[in-house]
């Protein structure tokens, strides 16, 4: 079965500093990886997805993610954090052996302070 | 603004009530999903519809009854719920759920926050 892990429950960053939200994956076959963000009282918003062959994926709101096959990681990054980036972030993998279900990590709460 | 619209945004109901949650999308997506989410936890899949047919039921109690009247609409009928069913209920849609569409994202609505008294 496919799985993703987000090792940090919370990440604290100062505004203007780079941010990284970590995700590691365990998949058999091709990984179909996604990042979503959830702002308070909102649903999940799609940020970006891994496309085979592109190790650096660019997404919405200035976010990007680095796919590393040897480390089985798909970390979310942003060069300069904004206070408005404060939210709950989920990494997810699509499990095609289970009918295409999205398997989510436990989530990482990002707090960006001025 | 999200492209998946859920109504109502909030719902308070007693354990003996019957109510329904509604979800609508006009993106031409053929797969639609219901999720349950507790605070600060990942969404838990409940049901998946593909081409208006129920394709996945994640062993959800029968007090939750999904319905897909057409390709744009998804309902979740609620009856005799328990206090532990209080949660955010999210609807999502995607282009399709087959292998060819494996890298297509799901698009989520903003959810219905359900409180059971």
C-alpha cells in the first residue's frame, strides 16, 4: 500500500525566511504525489503535483516542491514566507491499487510570524 | 473562490433529525467524493462516485447515505447521527479516477461544518 509521512506536526518560520515542509513517501511503481493547503474554515486547495521527470515542480502562490527519488521525499518549499502562508499543509499520494484513493499525510501546521 | 460548491456551510441537527448535504460542480468532472474531516486531521474518505455510480464505500455506517442524481450533483443524506459524527464534511471532484488520470488533482469544496446535538 502507498503511504506518505509528514514528520513535523508544526513548522515555525519568520516572515521573509525560506520555508520547507517535509514529506516522505512509500510507493510501489510510479508515485503520484500532491500537495494541498487548508486555510482556516476552508476546504483543501491544490498547490502542486509531481510530474514524472521533473524533480522541481512549481505550483501556486510561489510554492515549489523538490522530488528526490533516492531519499523518497517530496518536500514543499518557498523562498520567502508570508504571514498569509500560515495554514495546514497536506502531502498526499494517489493509490492506484485502491481505486485511485488519495492517501494523506497527517498534516503540518505552518506558522509564519512577522 | 472554489469551483466545488457545498451547501449548507453550517448545519446543527439533533440525533433524530434527517438532513442532507449538497455538493455541486460544473467542471465536467466524472468522479466525485465525500470526505469527513476532524479538526487538524487529514480528510477521511467516505464514498467515491464514478460516472454517477457508487464505486467505493469505505465501510461507512448506514446512517450516511450518498446519492448522485447527475454528473454535477452529489448529496449526502443524514439520519440518526451520533455526536461523534460532528465534523467538517468535504466534497471533492476530479476529472476521472482511472489510471490515465492518475496525476489529476481533486478539487475540494469549502465543506459543511456539521454539529450533532
